[in-house]
């Protein structure tokens, strides 16, 4: 064990040592050692001496000053996170910033969006096509090209959704168990899904010829019939989604539409 004022090559800042340092700084402030935003020279001299006596560590001025500056940055970050606008709190037992499950759910999903058909309600995070406009790819392939901004958005939406549905389509066709999942425990079903997806991706990346992938690759518009169904509109009385979420997603979709017109693919 290091004796009092014994030099130490590398500064170690265990939690209890940090607490001692903070307590010493608070006492020095109470004694007038920091009249403004910085400690005086006399205060720093006192801090170095007191810290050495209470911890047995002969840390010099620069070491304590650097730690003090770092603690200031940590405090400012903590205070920003603790603001009421973030929805965060403070766990006094764990001594950490605390967040509820709902807070994490909102943060995790804020940058994720789901492509859904017009049967879904205007829920936050759900990107649905414009209603009353042409949407399905055959409507554009057999008719005129998209003209209005809403049709351009719907065409792009439908094209991307088709890619996703084709991905799930070939996955289900290759792994029959996915379409007729036995009544295994839920945790086993999760493992089956993860295992088949892993094998599926491995085959896609490492096999040049595969009959299931080839069937879809040779026909860019082919989608399994059970992947084409749209969700039926929910009864008005069952829609509990707030109008605010609907307006937010409408604004977001309008923004995407403007970007498609400005920067055509």
C-alpha cells in the first residue's frame, strides 16, 4: 500500500477516490477558494495537500486539475441528460441515469420505419401509401408511368415493398417450416427463425446457383400469392391512434415525396 505522499507513476481514480476528491473540492469552495469560476492558487495548493493526506496519494497539481476539468464535462453532460425534456431520471441506488422501458422503446424505434399498405392506421413509424392513387406495380407496368407527386411516392413505396415481400417469399419457399410452424414453445420458434435466416443468408452469399433464388432472380416481378394480401381497413371505432401521429407521418411522407421529385432515381 502506498504511504502518505508516496509518488505514484499513474493516477488511479477509483470511485471512492473520486468521491474524496469531490468532497475536498466542495469544502474548498465553501471556504471561499473559488470566488468565481476557478480555484485560486492558494486553493489548489490546499487541495493538493489535503488530497495527499486523505488518500495517501501524492498527485500533483496537473493531475488534480485534469481530473477536475473532466468531472466538469461529465457533470454538464449528466445535467443535460437529466433535463425533464428528455424523460430521463436518476437512480440514486445505482448512481446512474435512469430511463424507463417506454423511453428506450421510443428512442429505439424513432429511426425505424415500417412500409405498410393503406389498410394500416396512420401510426407513428408506419409509412403507408397515399390513398385514392394508383399503387400496385402492375397498375404502372400495364398503364402510364407515375405522373403526380403522390403517384411517384406510391410507385417507389410499392417497388420497395415488393423487394421486401420477395425476400420473405423466397425465404418461406425454401424453408417450409416457416409457413407451417409447429406449435413449439415460443423460444424454440425464435431459434428456428434465426437459424433459417442465417442459413438463408449464407446460401445467398456463397452459392452461385440455387433453384429457389433463381426462380425469383429470373422473374423480377414474381411474388408468392400469400405475400400480396393487403390489410383491410380497421373500423373507425377501433382506431385509437392519435390524430397528432397521423399528421406527423403525413408531413414526413410529404417530405419524402418532395425529395423524390427533386432528386429522381
